[in-house]
C-alpha cells in the first residue's frame, strides 16, 4: 500500500476506485483516506481475474471500503443498460 499526501481540498472524491479492464483480468487502483493521518490517502493497486466470482468479490470489497465512485477504462465497447 502506498501512502499519498494531499495538501488541498479540490473537490475530489474521497473514496474512489479505478479499473483498467482487459479480456482476462482487470487492474484495480483503490484510493481512500488514511485511517489515522488526516490529509493523507492510501493507494493500493492489484490485479483481479475476470471471473464472475472474482468480480463479485471485488464489488463486495469496494462496498466495504466505502467507495463512492468507480471509473473504468477499456478498449472494448461497453453499453450501460437502463436499470443496471
């Protein structure tokens, strides 16, 4: 886990995850406030497989971390369905 210092409040989302999606896996970057040091954030990066169970586990992990926003990057075409 990497510790980052934040010197200003620029309106960024406090708890965020970014996922770079590939065919067989995804690279996840999680950034959340430090547990004990105000004004600091921690960042963790890891790879997840693109299996249903692993993706469900990732969702649970992000919910438990209180993630407010998830962004993704992928070279493929993804369509958001209404109600999803």
